[in-house]
C-alpha cells in the first residue's frame, strides 16, 4: 500500500511558521535596541552596516512568508538552513557591535534550542558546532565597542587603585573566558538533553498514534465481524431451500441435459457455500478453544485453489504451487485462507482469463503472487485501497481487501498491489512462518 506522509511533513512547515514569528520578534527587539543606542545612549556604532544587516534579516523573513504560501512541503534540511541563516546573521550583527561582549551573544542559544527540539541529532550537532565556532571567533575578531567592554570598568578602577593594573586585566580575561565556557557548556547540554527528550516525546506520540489506529481498526473489524456472523447465520435457511429446490428441479427435468448440467453446477456452488459456513463455525470454535490443527502447507494451498476454482468456474489461470519448496507444516488462522481467497477473487473479478498465480515458501516466509489482466488500480484511489468501503469495482464494497490487509497485518505479514507495466495488477502477499511469524505477531 502507498503510505501517506503528509502528517510527517506538516511538522517542519509548522515549525518554520513559528520560526518566522520568532524572527519577527527579534527584528523588532533589534530595531528598538538600535534606535535606543542612537538617540538615548549615544553609542558609537556602525549604524548603516547594522541597519543593512537588519534589512537583510527582514528580507529573509519576508521571503520565508512568501515561501510558506506555496504548497511545497518543508523538509528538515530547509528548516535547518533557515536556522543556520539566523546564526550567520546574528554573527554578523555581533561582529559589528562588540563581538562576544555584546549582551545579545546569548541569542545563539535560541536557534540551538529550536534545532535540538525539532530536528535530528545530526543537524543539532552541526548547528552546535557552528555556534561554538562563531562565539569563539567573536572573542578575537570583532569591532570593539568601549561601552560594552569589561575593560571600561577596569579603567575606572585603575584611576582609584593604580597599583592593580595586572589584577584588573586578569579580571577581564576571566570574565570573557567564563562567558565562553558557560556558553559552550550550555550549548552542549541543550543539544544533548533536549534532543533526547524531543526524541522520546516523538516516539511516544508515534506509539500513541499507532495505538489509536489499531484501536480504530479493531473497532472496524468488530463491526464487520458482527455483520459477517449475522449474515452467516441468516444464510443457512435460504441455502437449504435452494438445495431442496435444485434437487426437485433435477428430478422434474431428467431429459434436459443442458439444464441438468446447470443444476449440477448450482448444486456444487451451494455445497461449497455450506462447506464454507461449516468451516467458518469449526475454525471459530477452534480459535476460541486456542487450538489450531497442523496441516501440510502444500495441501493447504491445494485446498485454497480448489475452493477458488469451485467458486469461480469461469477462471482460466496458470497456477504454480510450491515448486522446489521444502516440506512445511503450518497452523494458519482461518482469516489467512479467507484473505488469500479474497485476493484471488479480486483478480477473477478484474479479468477471469490469463491469471497467473504462484504460491511459494521457504522455512521463514510464505509468498502468494497474483497477476491479472484487469484495468489496474486507478491513481485517484490508489492511496485509499485497503480501507473499508473503498473498491476498484463498481459493484464492490471494498471490505474484502480491507479485511485481508487487517488479517495479514495482524499476523506480521503484508499485502502490496502494483500496476503492471502493460495491463492489470500485480498482487503480493508475504507472511512470515515459524519463529519469524510468532515474533511478529507478539511485537
């Protein structure tokens, strides 16, 4: 089946929207800081360069807003690139405004926290390394601002205590070094622990999502099973009536060979229906009792094909059963055989002629492949196949394929359908055997 990844791709898109809002708040804060520095604090800064960088950040935010209007999904790489752009822009701003002595240097932690909480460990590690490298470079390479430097306080102290010049220089070095160590430790702790916590939260969310899907599937299965049980009970009386009438018709028209042949076919169909209902009841009782009889796998496959050919006498198929396969005894649940019959009937409904069926197995896996010459799977419903009441047949309800998917998945297997290159559908059923099957069922 084709899986839907729209949910997984929606998270980076929403995160990019939030990043755009955070960036907008940063632009407002930086604008207020520049205006205050110019008019109120009279700081000597390269305002034209800082204004140009701020304009660039604003342009990036505007382009991000325009990009979010497009239907393209946002990938993790694109979101990481946006965070990396923020880190580079902040580095440029800090370079022209005092470097590591600027109080805004702690803003490096914001992209780090966002990356650690939303991206994979690789991206968070790269952004951490880039931030630490940028912070370290700003300790040495920057345009100094006297009012932001710890040395300005030192000059005031030396005017009162002239004998402590060397001690004051040591204080300045320790202050800068301490800020750098504090940032590096904070960055590493955020990158590691926030990534681990975010990974655990995402894992819990995925587990809850799977549980909700399984619960919904179980509810749907229970509804269909209840309907099937009632239908099976109600079929007993009309089948008995049909069988009696067919016997009377056969006795009333002994001289009509064509009618006799048709009646014989109908009787075999009714007998197959009765046999199916009895097997259904017997296997249900075995399941409730917790006992499943062992059966040779080759004989089991023969029985499935024989039932199918009795049900669908119009079928013309090339059937390959267990060629060069090892001897194997199995105890399949009744729903597995019914799932195989559903897939075979789907192929017969698509086109009863030219069907190729192969049943093969190893010690670890059973595989059924079916190739038909029908119209194939329409693209518009390909992603919906396997859900209840979705069918490629105008007269179908889609319950057969839904139940088949549910039953095989419950036993650790899978069903896949593909459009063939020429015409028709290629169907694959894979089911683990032995220890592999037991492990998958209990996981």
